[in-house]
């Protein structure tokens, strides 16, 4: 925590941007340093996430890769999940996001399939709220790990989902990944 509090602002913002791809969010958290402890920083991060405007939220969502597939996932399950991710992105205009930090590795695939199927029934306004909450949870977990100097072990056991090609209407900003 001390290193984060005393780091130059650009370095702190870079660290924060690895947790959530919102320059507004990262700038706000970096500007309000020092934080007395990790819980205080996490509370500030939650508040800053809730305060993202539509543009910042859209940018952060667009930068998220879809959840990774567990190693050894059956081809049929992987194909179904990729199709569901594509349907989700087509319907909502951003990648499917889901925080899996507390999910045992053996349950990841089932949780992914159930969540994407369930959330495809949401209307766009309802889904934006759900996706924003998942994004907040992802940022919170990443921030905790970044400041504790730990990697997320489950991520090492998963392979990334293939990225979809950028649609012609998507922003050409190289820092935004679709």
C-alpha cells in the first residue's frame, strides 16, 4: 500500500488501468491518495466505479476480454460458450463480463454457461447494471491482487477466450479491446 501511495501519479494510474480500463476511474483513485489501507482504497474504488458515466462504463466494458475458459473444456462446451459470447456481444454491444474470483475451478464452465444464458434474457438497461456490477467486482479483485503483489492463480490455469474481430463501427482506439 505504501508503494502505491507514494508512486508517481502516472505510475499509479498505469497500475489502476490494469484493474479497470477507465482513465477517469484511474485518475480519480490516483488523485485521492494516500489511502490508509486496502479496505479504504477498495471502498473508494467501488464508489468511483458506481460513479462512471455511460461513456466511461462503455469504454471499460469494451476493453474487457470475455471470461477465460477452463483448461480441458470440451470442444462442444467451448463452441457453445463462444456462440453465447457472440450472441451477447451482438445484443449488448460489449463483451460478456463475469467475476469468477470465488468460483472453484471445477464449476467455472457451468457458471459461465448458466450466467451468459440467463443474462441474454435481460433487457439492455438491466444488463448494463448487471455488467457494471461484474466490472466493479473484477476491478476490486484485480486491485487487491495488484497491491498485494499476487497473481490470480486460477487465471494461470485457464486459456483466454478468442477475441472477436473489431466491428467496423467500433472505436479504433488501440487501448480498447473488443
